[in-house]
C-alpha cells in the first residue's frame, strides 16, 4: 500500500512505501536537522540551534542524503545552500512537521480540534504597528483560533515560511532570489528615520548638516538585514563613509532604552518608532532620509490556498496598514 505511515515510536519512525523505499530508516531527527540547516545555512549554527554537536549534525545529514539518494546541500567555505532536491524536501518536511505538531496539540484539546491554528511571522518593527491591532480584531471574530507570532530577521522568516513553519510573513520585501515559490502583496513603503531623546542638542536645531551625525554613537539595525543595507547606503551617500562608533541591534526595547539614556542617534524604520514620535517620547531629526524607503507587505506561499481564517487575518492586516497612513500623516513634517 502506497502512502505515508507514521509509527508512534520513541523517535517517530516514518516510512514510505512508494517509489523511494525509505522503510523505517527516516526519523524525525533527520527532518528536524534538515530544517535547521536550511534555516541557518551552516552546520555549526544548526548544531547550536539543535543543542547538539556539529559532528552529530553532519552524521544525520549524511544519513538523510543516503536515505533519499539525493544531494540536499551544496557545501562551500561560506556555508551550505539547498539543492533543488533539498528545496523540495524542505518544503514538504516543514509542512509535515507542522501538521504533526498541530495534531498532537489537538489530542490534548479534542473539543478545539477544528479550530484554526495560524502562525504569523513579523519583523520586529511591524509586530506592534501592524500585526497586534490586526489580531485583536481577528480574535474577536474567531475566538477559538489558536494564534502564534514569531519575530525575526526577514531572511529567517522567509525561510520558515517556505518550510511550512509559518503561514504568512509581514515585513519588508526579501531579496528576489529568496522569493521563489512565494507571493508578496505590497501594503506601503516606509523610510528610515533618525531619532534622539528629548533635550538632545541636535533636537533643538531646525537644520542639521548630516555630517554632524558622525560625532555621536549611532544605533543601527543588525547587519545582513534589508534595513541595515538601506542605512549603509544612506551614510555612504553623505560622503563620510560608514559610521565607526555604532551599536547594532534589532531589539526595539533596547534601542529605545539606550537612546533615552544617552546622546546616541537611532536609525530605525518608521514602523518601529512612530508611536513614540506621536507621544513625544523621542524626537525626529530634520534630516532628509529619502532613498532609504523599503516596500512593506505580506508574503505567502504560492502553492497553498489560504484558509478562511488566514484570509481574514490578511484583511485585518490590510486595515492596519491603511490606518497607519493616518498615523504617519499626523507626524510633524520635516522643518
């Protein structure tokens, strides 16, 4: 008989009686390791994520490639990248593990077995601005729905979306090479802003030479993120090169706390700071940051037909995005 057969043994052996005779050699640890390597792009980082040794990760990957008869990753000094066969397996493995996890959760709550489960990824600056108000409205319409929100870098979230671990990602548009098999609905475009604490000496100026920024410690987004690339382009355009005295973080709580206790200048996407600007907690510097804008929207898997619940969440996020235009309009224009 063809099809998947899951035997509930200590390590959940999985067998397949189709064209590929996997019998009972394929285990859950193979799939978990596959997904960790795909997400991290490195055997060492995958080992750290799984809390096992790097040789154990290598051994498990080798076993999986022998079982499938396919090369799943291309190795290089910079790390590993998925092959075509690896991308196919990652897509199905992620969805399969998600289904098993949801099924086990339903065992403990049989009365809620039919309730939708949604896992949403969001970049840190958009979780509060877009996703939170959208889910408040959604929960009122779907009180039985199980919801989870995961934050992280765009690249990490997009990888998790492809693996089936997420249902949607709310964030900036990822690199074109990463969007294969995904769709992107553009909601709006947001720039980076430069902000300081009230009382900062720069806050009293109506016109600022951007070169003055180099006198202060700068809080910048983490490296290898789209917002950091936009920030780097901005500073390069000033002619002074990249700043030397910086703190890198995507943690909004840390950034806000640090800037309020120091003379640092914070370079941050508007979505992460607009509420504080409206409340007067921080002050926007009158420096033109045109050219730092990035498209913000929702990424979904093309091959999946969105559930009714997911469509409702998407509608609520669209409403949140429309409401943000009103909020941004209330921000004081540059003087």
